[in-house]
C-alpha cells in the first residue's frame, strides 16, 4: 500500500485499513454472505457513508489492495529506467503479488473467494480491468512499438500469470516458468507486422 504523506491522508489511510481489516475478520469468522455492510461499519465504529467513501462495494472490502496493485503494475511500465526491459519489470510486480497472496494466513481468504460467486465474479472483472489498464500503459510507451493486439495479449498473459502461479504447488517456480513464456511471446511480437487497419 502506498504510504500517505500528510496527516489527513494518513488518517484516511488508517480508517480505510481499519475498515478492511474489520471486514475480513468478520467475513472469515461468520462467512461472507452472513455479514452485511452495516455489520462491518458498526464493528469498525464508522458510519456506513464513511465505509462507502473508501470502498465502492462489499466485494471491494476483500480486495482492498486492488488500487495499489493496479498502480504498481502501470508504474512498472511507466516508471522503468531508460532501456530497462519491460517483461522483467512486470515479473517483479507479479512475483511480489503472488508472494503476498500465498503468505501464511492467506489460504482462508482464497477459500472464501472460491466459495463465493459474487467474489469470483468481482475478481474476474478486476483482472480484466487491470489487463486493460496495463495494455494501455504498454501501448502508450513509445519505446515499445507493438500493435494494440500484442499489447492487450501480453497484458492479459501477465495478469493471468498471477492467478495461475498463486494456485501452483510452487508459486515461485510457476512465476519463473510462466514469464519465460511471456518473454518469448513478447519477443515474437516485435517482428509481427500489424493487421491491416490496426495501428502499428
């Protein structure tokens, strides 16, 4: 999570974290479907309107680091040093996310997600949004001359790498294997001519 600088920003961040931590504890204790927004707000000692000022939906409470991950992914593209290769920079961020999501204590959360149709649907829409934003960042980089199709495909591969590796018996080895394939696919796209009617 990005560290806020000002006092007001730190207070907002602390409130947001308190709400997220409270929600996750209640969800794991009672079951996701058995806990309502009002239950979370009451337990966290905040107004429902305050909760919604930090989280747009009940599902978002489970994925509270969504925005931070999204920013880190696009920053991996836009904040690279001159001549720094793209794929290793993205691999670094995916590796960090996979390690976070496979750390001790994470398994119950993912079981909850798997058991909830609403959470699975939310996670899928979240992954699609991340992929589209990542594709946009890649396509906008003048040093990465690829077709829009190539940018979108690679972005999807990168986002899906996280899900596949997270479920693997050896997540680190899975990230290594997947990114070798992504690297090869990215190199191939440098020599693929654009489809007629598509910008290069």
